[in-house]
């Protein structure tokens, strides 16, 4: 089975490459090899490689910058999925699209179900929601396309909150971190496992839900996550003394893009469909920080 992976140099892309199941021929494309903003190039990649699957892990993920670059954000996050979907429909391949909790507005107080309608707050979320719509327009009820939404992705490599906080704990004595945004991290290592399980179970003939949700288990906020990173980082010998972490509100830390105040994803149906148990976020955090130590 041939899988074309986009975003190969990203944190999820690297995790996927370290955990390739047997029997899969993985063809990778990083940003320099495939411009996801180029619709024709995305289609050409599919027609050239004729993969059984496209695993679209590449994305425009600069949430704040997207507010000033909406055309580029939409070209990458909506145009590329549309291009892959149309080309795969012709070639007979399948698509696994990675999406985000940012497609929701964060105004409810219970975990978002996969069947709930997107209602994004900003450009980034709107561009990802547009990508989902483009896929559904091409594939309709055809189970050949899967959308996997995730949240707060962190990992032992790349640019993410865990590594940023780890560095700040080493450099500063006081950190001010937002405490009124509720969600759950997704370890790139566990997310990679969910991606491969999605492809393998589909290949075995299992009909999976067209939209799935994946994060680690439990709930937290950015402040609590920052504290945990400092504590676990110290236990693992990654830092000598954690910084003091002070909780602040979203209003205290204004950003160009509005963040959802609540973005927990209901992963119950996905865990059941994939036959995977959710690892609690603190345990998953420890595991990924151990990989930082070994890197």
C-alpha cells in the first residue's frame, strides 16, 4: 500500500515517519518539494505517484499570521485538500485529512462531537473548515475520504507549545500563561498512531466514520500544561529549576486571532472505531519529553 505524506518535516510528519507500519510504501513531500498553495502541483503529485492514500498532514498553521494572510491560508488549508480530493477521485485513491479544533467557536461547555457543524472564529479555522467542505463536495458519502480533527498538537520535535515552554522554563524565572482556554493536548506520537490505525483499518475493510476526533485523554488549560511541562522537565533532567508560572486571562494576552475558549473534542466514537485507548495527557507529555531527552 502506497501512502503519499505531505508536511513531512512537520512535527506530525516526523512522528508518522518513525512509526510506519509494515506493508506501507511511504512517499514523502516536504514544503520545498510540494507547495501546498499550488493547486496544480498538488494534483500533479497525485497523478504522478498514484498513491493508495494521501495523508495530508501539511497545513498553514500560523493562527495569528493567517489573519493578515487569508489568501495563503485558504490556498494551503482549503485549496490543497480540494486538489488532492479531485485527483484521488480520478485515480481511485483515498484521503486522510488532518483538521483542527479551531473549526469550532468554543462557546459550548461540553466536548465537541464529530457530527457537529463547524463555526470557526478566525481565518485559520475558517480555512480548515473550507478544506473539510471541499473534501465532502468531492467525495460526498463515499467513505474513501476521512477527516481527523485534533487539538493542541505537541511533540518532541518542531515548533509547538511544549518545546517553547521547555525553553522558556530554562531561560526565565516568571512565565505568564493563559488559564481560561480549556482543551486537551494531542501528542504527535499518539496522533501518528491514530493516523496509521485509520488507514490500516480502512484498508482491512472497516468503514470508519467520515469525521473523527482525536486528542489525548483528560482536559486542561494552557497554564496547567505549562506548569506540568516545567515539573516533568525538571524530573527528567531537561531543566534545572522550573520558572514560576502565573495564570492570566485571554484578555491579558491579546492576539490577532481569537482563540476558542473551550475546544475539548469528544473522541469516544473515534477510539471505539480505531480500537485505541486514549492516553492521559500528562502521561503522553512525559513520554514525548522523554523523547526530547533522547534526541
